[in-house]
C-alpha cells in the first residue's frame, strides 16, 4: 500500500528549512548570482527581473542566464523565461509547465 510523504524532505521539496518561498528579485550585477543560487539551493523559487542588468550589458545578461542554466541543470532544478523582463528559477522539487 502506498503512503503519503509525511514531510517536505520526503517529498523532495525544500533543501533548507522546510519552508518554500517564492521571491522576486532584480538582477543588477553578476555578483548577485551567488545570492540567487543560494536561494534556489535552499529550495526557494525565484522570479528574477533581468531588466536592470540587460539595460547595462547584453553580454552580461547572456552570461548570467547561461550561468544560471548550468547551475540549475547541475542541481536538477528548472529555469524558464517569463515574458521579456523576467525568468523563473526553481529547485529540484519544482518543475515549470511549458504548455503545448
């Protein structure tokens, strides 16, 4: 007989405290990527506004997105674009539905 998971850890959600937060953050500098990675590693879902860095440098924007893609790929998380100004970055326990 199957039983329901009794904790967030058993379900694979939340790598940190057990609480999962959805956080909206701007990305202004490449140095802020470490903070974003730490949040996702803790199990949080981030909606990242990339407009601030994109206004400064297209190259830095590409580098930031590629670095986040590689990071979430190695972690088992997910990443997707939300319109032209935002991306969503998720931990391994969350998948992004992309429709048909």
